[in-house]
C-alpha cells in the first residue's frame, strides 16, 4: 500500500477516529506548527491512534504498509467516544482491512463488513439570477429552489450504483397547485472500478463537465490509466430541457436560435486524453453529435443546417500554491461557420470549503462562449452566446454552508448588445 502516513490520515481513517477538538500538544519534532496536518497529527497522538518513532519523529512522508494501517484502525476501533458517522467510517475501514486485522487478533464481523453500504449526500440551495440586455432594456429575474439527493450504494468491492435526484421550484412563478414544481431523476449509473480501469453504465455527466459540456447523457463510458488517462463514451444526449422553457413559439431571449435541432436528442460519442500530476491538470477531448439538422446561426442572419456537431476542446489548470490557481479551455466546432469558438481563462484565489467555517475565495475570468460551440454551457454570469468579464466570490459563514456571488459584464455576440448578469446562491450541504 504505497500511501504516505500523512495522506492516509487525511483520507479516511483518522479525522473520523480522532476527537473533534484539536488542542493537543504535538510530540513530533518533524511536524511544525504551520504544517497543514499539524492539528490532526497532534490529536491522533494524544488519542493513542499513532505513536511515531522512538526518536521523536513522525516521518509523515514515509510510505506505510497495509499492516501499519490496520494497526491504526485497530486503535481507532478500540475508542468508544465516537459519533455514529465516525463509527460507520471506522467499520467500513475495518471491512477493507479485515484480513490484516484478523492477523492482529481483531475480529471483524460480517455485519461490520457490510456496514455503510449506502451513503446519502445532498444539498438544498437557493439561486437568484438577473439577466439584463441593457441596449434592449430587457431584464429577466428568477428565484430558484433546489433540493438534491445523491445516494451511492455499494454492490461489491468493485461496483457502486450512484444517482442524483432533484426536486425544484421557481419561486418567481409560484403556483398554488404546484404546476411549477418538478421532481426528476437526473442521473443514475453503475460504476465499476478495477485498478486503472473504470467503466460507467447509465445516465451520467461526461468528461467535460467543467467547461462547455456540463450536461448529462445516457450511455456507457470506459476510462484507462492513472496519471495519463484515456476516456471514451457513447450514447444519446437529450437537449430538450435546455430550451423547453423558451420554445413555445418564442425565440431564445439572448440568442438567434429557437431550437438546437429538429430532434430532441442526438447520437453522441466522445473521447479524450487527460493528464494529472501534482499541480497541473490538462486534457484534449473530441465530441461528436449527430441529429436531424442542427441549426447554426451566422452573422449574416442566416441559419446553416447540418446533421453533425464536431467539437474539439483543450483544457488545462495549474495550481501555483495553496491560494493561487489558473485554469482555462479552448473549443472549436468545425461543423459551424460562425460563432464556432468558445474559450475561457480564469484566475482563482483561495476558495470556500464547505467543511471549514470562515474559508473564502474569489476569482476573475474572461469568457467567450460562441453560440455554436458552447451548446451546453452552464456558466452563470457569462452565458452561451456572450463574451465578457466575470468576477465572483464565495464564503462559508457556517460549516456546510456556502454563499456565492457572481457578476458578468459583456456583450451578446449576435446583436452586439451590452449585457449584465447577476447571480447569487446559498447552498446547504448534508
């Protein structure tokens, strides 16, 4: 088990097994007070979960064996003053290291092996949007409430079933009979993990959910590799919901198209190469969609019809240190003649962490999201068919509560009208 002790402490075992108040004195000479794991290491030593070495060192960067990990789990299992959530976490670790624990004389029952087979996570959020076309003197406001559940069920040591269930309502269109409310099963898929091979089957988000393809499709995906990865998938992509509130004989407010295509869904294939190592993450992807006549707008007020969308995308992110990071992407739809490019550059400073009260972050970005390329963008302050600057900030006023503000200022690329967008969100995680 090639995992450093510090890394192991921050993944599963430790913090759950340790006390919740980190106030113990640090007995290790090689863990300075400004180290990111100082509090956890100190408390674990005080709780007797870790002991270090006889020369007063902790040696946190040293690889540990499964046997050494089992020793720590055994000590955590012996503690009685732990919460129910921590107990479930310890039981799950005990099941994973059951053979090593049995060799240590620590019995793991079948019940413990099956503990915590289903996990439930989710959030409740409120979102406010104000979209303004300043030259046309048009404004559209919305208030949105969302309740999301994301269960994950363990089938066996290799397979899990995951889902996303959303219940939402538009507060600015509230109706007594609840016609404006909806509950949807947004995602459900089975995922198998076998070392450096992963496969997904069902309805899920694909490899570009951090850029212009932040959407869901139904099909299958395979992924190979570790630092360097190859991902490929195929299926059907439903895009009816991306215009269903605005079709009905009307044009899209900030765009030239009434529909993406005559079809409500497209045959979809994609493939990509990715690389992740320390501070740098990057990738190159290709997306192909085939439907009955995509409608591609151009600057001459014409609409080109084509059965295909062929989109190439390159993306990269680099974290300079704990507080500064840079990310961006560039994409091109080779099937379109105009508005065929989309790109973004963003600088991030720190960032709110839901689990850590008082953390915060801010960012600045410039985005150009061409109509015919950013087909499924869910950026909140600069929208599809717009280009301009975005600034934003987030803050965690309480544990598991995050507030976010975004402001976008730019132009609508079809009309060249000035646009100004406001976005606010409060999220409660559980």
